[in-house]
C-alpha cells in the first residue's frame, strides 16, 4: 500500500469516526425529546404544531444514515470513491442541531409538568385547536362529558354540540354559561398565543356555578321580598292614615249632629218631655262619637283598651248631670281589657244607658248619692256593674219592674253577645252584666 493510500484510508476512517460520533451525540441529545413527545401522544395528549415539526425533523435526520448504509451494502454506490454513510451521518447531525433549533419556539403552550397539574384540577379543562378541534381535555372534563374513549383532534361540533353553539359567544365575551345535567357551568376562555404565528389554541375552563346561581337567586328573591314587604308596609301605613282620617271625619260629623241636637234642645222648655228625649239622643250619639275619637287618637282599630273608653264616657255623661253631693267613681281592673271596635260601640251604648238611668232614676230622685262603675275580667267572663244609692226602679202593678227604652236597648245588645243581666235592689240598685270574653 503506497503512502498516499495510507493517508487516504486514515482520513476516511477519521471522517467515519467524526461523522458517526457527531451523529451519536445528536441522537443522545434529541432522541429523549422524541421519546417524550411520543409518550405524550400515547397518553392521549395532543402535540402542538411546533412539537410535530420537531418530531418530523428527528425522524428525517435518523432516516439519512440508515438510507446511506443500505445503499452502501446493497449497491456499493460511492461518490469520488468515498462511502455515503459518513456524510449522511454528518448531515443528519447537522439537521437535528440546526433544524430543531429553527422550529423551537421560545415557550411551549402546554409543557408536560403543567399538563399534569391541569389534569388534577377539579374544574373541567378543554383545549381547542385552531380548527375548532378538541386537542386535549383533563379527567374532570371527561367525566363531565361522559367521554371515556376520547381521542385528540375530534371536532368540537361532534364532541359537544352545545358548547360548539356557544363558541362564538365565548370568544366575544370571554365567559358565558351553559346547563348540563341540571347543573349550570360558567365557561371562561383563555387564548394561548404563539409569538410567531399568533393564537395557537383556546383553553376553556368549566366552573360549576350551580350553588352560586342558586345563592344569587335566593338573594334576589330575598331582596324582592324585602321590597314587597316595604311596599306592603307603605300601603298599610297609608291605609292606617286613611282609616284615621275616616274616623276623624265621622267624629266631626257626629259632633255636628250633637250640635244640631243642642240647638234644637235649647228652643224647648226645660221641663219639656221632648227636651229630655233630645238629651238622651245626644248622649247616645256622643257615645258613638267617643269611639271614633279614641280610634283617631290611638290609631288602633283591632284592639283598644276598654278602660280608657269607660273613663271618658262616664266623665262625659257625668258632665251632663250637675248634682251637688253626688260622687261618681270608675273602678276598672288593673290589667288592660282590649276589645274590637264593634264591641266597644255596643258596650258604649250599654254603659250610656245604665249610667244615664242611674242618674235619672237614682241620684236625681234623691238629689244626692253615689254611683260606682266597676269593670273586672275573671274566669273567662267580662263583668261590668253599675251601682247607685237611689230608690231603685219603679214596679208595675203585676210586680214586674218597668221596662224603659234604655233597658230594652241594653237587653237587645246583650242578647247579641249571649251575656247575662241581673238586677239587685238592696238600699239602692246594682246592675251586673257578664259577657263571655277571651283575653287577647
């Protein structure tokens, strides 16, 4: 072998060694990358366009030296007397180094570590590709959409038509809601951007807002109820004002009637029977007027204290009869006696008749004396008594007591309430009335 052939063989061997070494070094660096991409793909994950280009470069780079070796073995093709294997290894190594470097972006939109974190989220997550395909979903999304055999790249319109119909609204508003299996979900979208090519994917996150929406509805209903309650309170207040105004007008009208009766009474002689009848009529009208006056002052219509009304009414009647040496006392119970307006009107007429009779047939006959009015609730009964020290009721020839118009009115009213009336005469007259009564 000549010296030139020896040198040529040495450089050929050196080129082989250099090319193969550089090729093996590139494989050691980039084959793990290819293996990771393939493993991600096998787990159901999707590859970005950048990752796909990486994988293609690696596959093409590996194909060069294998193709060259097969050509050498089976055909023995050489260029300028040299084997094709060394330059193919060199080209393969340079292709992996520079080719992968050119397609590598600054960041990847779904690194493997982040993918594992998102996989464990309770909220469903879906990644849509640029052509509206479902490239990746986490386990919660698979559960939500009941997809056990999900595959990457499936069109969204086929995977979930309901979400696909809302896709434009999701993009426009960044978030929207949809309902599935009687539960409400809020969809929030986040675009993943590629610095070179713009939007690379669209991430959809589904959050279950069923309880939140129920709470919002409850709060809205509570607010509506509060507004309704406020409106009802306002209406009730207006009604109370109107009722008070009605009672005030009734009181004034009755006072006008009393004034007319007084004017008519003054035109008659003092001992005229007609004047006495007009006075009786006046006290009855005034009895009714006092009820409306008390309602106007207190503002209550459903429950009024009978004790206050009793004191005012007796004082009003006593002012009509000026008898020297006569004392009138009211002894009501210590506890409140609340009654309705209707009961107070009827009871006022009864009180008026009994107290007026005590003056007319008792005190005025003797010219002096005492009248005691008592009111006591006991054992489910409301007991009212009028006692005077007068001579008592005159009796008819058959032994029955005289039945006046006043007592006829009293008996008619007491029959309405199923009350009992008893009259005792022993050094005076005591009229006792017992009315069934339930304390409110």
